[in-house]
C-alpha cells in the first residue's frame, strides 16, 4: 500500500464513523476502527515525510502527483467521480 493509499484508507475509515455534523461515533467496537485509521494515518505521514527535501524530478514526480490527488481534494468514496 502506498502512502496516498494509506491516507485514503484512514480517511475512509473515519468517514464511516462520522455523523452529518462531523462528530465521530465512539462506541463499543468502534475503537478498533479508530485505531486502524490511526495506523493508516501514521503510515501515510511517514510516507509523506520521506518526500521532504526531495526535488520534483521526472523519476519521482508520480509520487508528488499521487499526494496531490489525495491530499489536495475531498474524499470520494468507491465509485464516485474524482
């Protein structure tokens, strides 16, 4: 799983526990989902941090573009247009 994929998975997991007002449900059983989302977010952060001080080059531009695609836009669920 790539960094951007970890980012999207964390976002997807939390979105599934979020109310219309933006509050996150914390109930029995949800703690595991929240913990899993945190693991994905941490792995995404580690991957993003690895790009610091990198200069966009033709051989790594796809990494920058992948991050722009996920972090630069609002979450779209499976089957939704991006």
